[in-house]
C-alpha cells in the first residue's frame, strides 16, 4: 500500500503525518524541482576518487575516452532522485595499502555524493582493478596507511557567490544640432 493511501482502521499502521513546514512542498506547488543528472553525479564521484591519496588515473587518453581507463564509474539514480547506487573500478599506485585505499574511496564517495547532491548512497561497490607502477614503469610516491587515514572524507564545499560590479555613471553625448535638408521637389506627391 502506498504511503499516500489511507490505511483501513484497525490495521495497526499509523496514518501518514500531516505536512509540516520542514516537509517538501506538495507536487501541486508552484515551486520547481532540482534534477541532478547521472553524469553530474559521476563527475562528483570521480572527483571524490581523485582526492584519495594512492588512487591514480590509469590508461591513455584514448583509452579513457573509450571507457577503458580508470577510474570507471557507473552511478544509478533512483526515480525522483531519492538515492544513488555506485559501482566503480579504480587504479591504485604501488606501493600503497590497497585495502585501506579502497575503504577510504568508498567512504569518500558516500560523503561527497551526500554533501554535494543531498542524495544518500545506498550501495557503493569499489573494486581495485589494477595496481599501477608495480612493474617499475612509473615511480609513484609511497603512500602509507597514515596518509590514507588522515585524508578528509568530506569535501570542502563553498557556496557560489558573485562579486558585485561597481556602478558606473551613464554618460550620453550632448545631442547634435540638426540642419534642415532641402530636397528637389519632383512633380509627384510622395506618401
């Protein structure tokens, strides 16, 4: 039974609470609604992954454009934007505490999506798909467990603001004096 339907008397369920000022506006309100696209959520998730020490963007530029690079993100948004489900494959640098990084990525994704969109993450799967630098092709800085533990999980979000523009006086050049125009008179009447 839907929450909006009235429950029959004596079924043990409480009637839905009346709308309070803190409740969202009803659907018949004149207020609009914010719709957050899945691609926007995926960009937030990629930024969250990039903020964790030990994660790296792996794969060439062409591979990343074709979807074969890392991180790979798949975010599913529930109808009406009530929740987000996330699956992601990441690359980590060697040497690093891989399990600690995976847990930090999961916690960071959950916090960033909730803080930036207001939608809770109901499922977040993080898979470490590759370890980069283990074969000595790229030297990465060593990441210790303490570095990962000290990483802030919440984003530092700032509300956008615009600097006021200085007011300038409007200047108009003085009008020029018009001179009469004399045209030869033709024999016909022009209208």
